[in-house]
């Protein structure tokens, strides 16, 4: 099995864990109105997202993609997703926070769609 295939599977698993974790944290925090106090809930996402970032960079280097390819769009969507996710968890208005959270979830799905339907490198 090539290093690319291993990196790709690692990246996909980490992306799924990151997305599911974000969805669950948002549900607990914004819908159930429970604090996110457990250390695994506070630290775990940072570990997963850091590994996800490193695996993404490794794939990017492995495939020698240009920043101005589909990966540039993906990176832009990720920055907006992260910004909205952080904003949603810090907002005082519950209704507005839920809307921002749902937009962040939609952007996460957008990143996944861009990733799945990317053009093959030349």
C-alpha cells in the first residue's frame, strides 16, 4: 500500500471524526444547553483537528497541488468553517448561535463535497 493511500485513509477518518465531533459538541452546547466541561471534549477536538491538518498538508505535498487548484477552495472553506464554528460557540444569543452553527455544518459538508468531487491531478 502506498504512502498516498495511507495518508488518504487517515485523512478521511480524521475528517469524519472531526465533523461528527463538531456536530455533537454543537448539539450538546447549543441545543441541550450543557457545558462542554469534560477534558476529552475540550482537548480531543484540537488533537484530531491538528492531525487532520497535518495529514492534509502531507497529502497536498505528496500530490504537489497548486494553492490555486481545488485545494485552495477547500482551504478557504475550512477557514470560514472554523471561524463560524468558533463564533457559534461564543455567541450569547442562542438563536443566532444555532444559525451560525448550522451554516458552519453546511460548510463542513461543502468541504467534503469539494474533496469527493475534486478533479484528478494532471
